[in-house]
C-alpha cells in the first residue's frame, strides 16, 4: 500500500496539537481553507461517538495559484489535507498528505515541481512538530 502522507505522533492534548499544527503550517505559508470536526459531525449527523479527529484543508496561495494556472483541473485535488486524530492510547497522530503522491496522477513538470516544494514544506512542519511533541 502506498504511504499517503507524513505521520507524526504528539504527546499533548488534542486542542493543543491542533493549534500547534496550524501554527507550524502558517510558518510554511499555509492557511486554512477548511476545518472539519469529524467527531462533532458524526455526532450531529449519525448520533454516534467518534474519537477527536479534525481534517484541516491547508492551502499555500502562491503554490495553489501556480498549480491552478497550470492545470485548472487540479482544483479537484486541493486543498492539501492534514488530519489530527487522537489515538486509543491518547497520543495524537498528525498526518500530512504527501503532495507528490497526490499530484502523481497528473504528469506535468510544473506540477511535479510544485508538489516537491509543498512536500518539503510539509516535511519541515512534521520536523518542527516532532521537535516539540
């Protein structure tokens, strides 16, 4: 199975982890377009309990602009998702999509370059989070 993302485990509470992830994403030029609270949505829509889990839709505007200008259909694959989930053992799992895997379905040199740039940024986010678990 293909590894879809970059994973980091944090030893902190869920809300602090979410705030730290957002802060590190901002340092790499990513803003949030969406924030989906899966736990709240599952409770509201299905009346079921679910672990704390958020899906963050991260966007780096210059990279997104270049990608959309190059291949408008790439909008189907944006924004880049980052998940923050509480595991059964209490640790927090942060998963950042691997843009090279995500954009690998389209063969275009500009998009390959953008995916490499975005991946490097996500790797720095993961490294920063790992340094302060």
